[in-house]
């Protein structure tokens, strides 16, 4: 019999103790004292010894196990436990069960430690990126103001030019802070979403019209993969989805090459409508794809800053789509172009 539970240990120990005691009495009475007792007496004595020793061992063993296990659980869970908090089943393999609990606790702590390290790394990167993003406009504003103080105010042309540049730096700082505030609201679910039935084709056409001049300046063609004359209705917040389309198209324009094409495609997936924004521009290396939607993450840092972006556009896009109960993804080939795609609930 495998002794792997307190109950089995109690039975086996009681049997051995009772047998040894009865055997000692038998040897003493019959071999030394030459006094013969009936077999029934030995049997009754054995049964009584077995019951008493079993009760005593069971009680002491349960008390010992309860004390040790409560101490162990108090250490790993860091709170005071009463007897009712830990139920001991003496017929089960307590050591194995406790070992499993300790291993689960250790694995949980290990995963929490890894998570904390990742969060700390993210926090350091975020603070560093934020400081770097704000440092550029602050230094430029400081430089322009110092130039004006040192004599630039006397020259009207220099005065106006430098004040305009300082204003642009202030506007960029305001854009960064505003975008950060928006992301914080999305993460804390404090953004009011106005879900209505909207034509996604119309939303995209409106965005194209607002970005037409920007596209022409960068020699980029905006279009659709097909003629979408019939409305494609989706359940969404029109303004928020418009911001998604705008951010993605602006991002494609900023990272485009001359005579680049940006096209929007819609596909019916049954319950959802798939929206794809594709370009044949510079493309993105595979090593960057997993981090594109992180705050302040840039593939080409100098190019993006020259365009005046906050570095938060794609992070905002991700939060808006997730607020609609969907997700956004990207596929890209370096030198051939990129496609950002997401789904919206079909009406």
C-alpha cells in the first residue's frame, strides 16, 4: 500500500504500533512470566490499542499539518488565515496538493515580476520619448525668443518669421499634450462614443477631400480600389472613424515616395466590413511592425519629426478601433508598400 496520504499513514502507523505492543505483551506474559492469556484477550487489546493509537495519531497529525500548512499559506499569500481558510482532507495527498499550490504561486509571482519589469521598461521608454518629443519644440521656441531678445525685435521681417516659428513649436507641444490626453481617456474608458449607422464610403471621401491639397503637394494620388457607388453602412462613431482614416492616410502620405498611390478597399465579411488602406510607398521593415501602434514609436524618427507629427497618431487609431470592439493590423513589405486594415460592424 502506497503511503501518500495522512489517513493511510495513520492506519499503517496504528497497525504497527498495536502489533508491536501486543507482541511485547505476549512475549512478556507467556515467555517470561509463563502466564497464558486467551487469544480473545489479545484480540480485544489489539483492537483497543489500534483505535486509540489511530485517534491519537490522526489528531496530532491533523494538528501538525494544519499549523504547518497555514504557516506556509500565510507566507505565500501574505495574509492571516484561519482554520476554515484551509480545508485539510486527510484522505488526499496533501503534500502533492500543497506542492501544486506553491508551484502555482511561484509561477504567478514569476509572471507578475516579468510583467512589472515590462511595465517599468515601458514607463522608462515612455518618459524618455515624451521628454525627447517635448525637448525639440521647447528648444526651438527658446532659440527663437533668445534671438528676438538679442536684437531680432528691431527687424520686423526677422521678428515675424521667428514668432511664427515659435508659434509652430507651441502648436506642436499642444498637439502632443492633446493627443496624450485623448489616449489617456481611451485607456480609462472616459470617451463618449456615438455609435450610429454611417456610410463608411462617405466618411472616407470626406477625409480624402480634406487632404487633397496635402496629397498634391507630396505628389500622392488618393483613390479607391473600386467604384463604391452604393453606401456601405457600418455601426460606428463617425467623427472617431474619420480620425482613424485621416491619421492612416496622413501617415501614408508622410512616408510616401513621389507618385505614390493610396487606395482604400472595402470587403464584406458577413457580420463585419473590412477596411483596408494600402499604399505602394516605402514600406516598413518587419522588425518594426510589432511596435507600430506604441506611443511615440517611429520607424524613421527624423522624417516623422520633420513632418511635425506627435508620434501618437497610430496609438490613437488603435484605441479608437478597440473602442469599437475591433482591432487594427498591418502588413508591409519594405520597398513595396504597406496595408493597414481593420473591421467595423456591418449594419
